[in-house]
C-alpha cells in the first residue's frame, strides 16, 4: 500500500508543484482580467457567462486531472463570476462540482477505468451506461450555478 501510494503521489505532486507557479504567472500576466474582458465582450448576460464557464470547466476536466485544473483554472473565472454577483463560496462549489463530472466522462474518467477493472467490461460499454449519470451530474452543476440557495443555504452567514 505504501509503494502504491508513493507512485500515485509521485505523479500528482509534480503536477501541483508546476501548476502553482503557472497560476501565479497567469495572475501576474493579468490573464483573469483578460478573460473577464473577453467573456463580457461576447455577452453581458450572467446566465450565458455562467454556462460558458461550466462548459470550459467540464471540457478542461475531461482532458486534465482535477488538481491542476483547480490550481490553474479556479483563479481565472473568479473575477468574472464576482462581476455577475456570484460569491466566492458558490463559485468554488460550482468549479469543484463541474470538475467532478470528469470522473465518469472519457477519456480520463477514473471511475470508468475502475468500473472496467472490476467488471471486466470494456470502458466504452461503461461510458454508454454512464450517460444518464453524466446528465444528472450536469443538472446538479446547473442547480448549483443558477440556484444560490442550493449551495449557500446551510452555510453560516459569514460565507454568504
């Protein structure tokens, strides 16, 4: 177990180590502000901007692990989402949930490969069976994004 854990951490830790300076460099180069300007240049409708962010997060989650996505992408949409009235807590919950969809979507869906290993079925067969669950997870992300009470009702007043 110790050797297996070391192998997993040996892959994840360098990614985190390189993603933190990259996120800082993106911040110094004003990439988040440029993203806000570009996105608001497309539309000023908050619901479209949120949907755009969800699409970007799910697409990024399908091709890259969640940890570097969080370190690299999370600071970028935050100014945009705050501009349209979404607080930091709700923004973080939306980002994490949208990136969580990646666990059952290909090509990097870890849960798909675990299910394939357990059942012995091909991952593509499992992907076909996972479609309803992906749709349900997408609906949950939409609820979190568009219904503030879903993600902030049970939080103490200091987080609202």
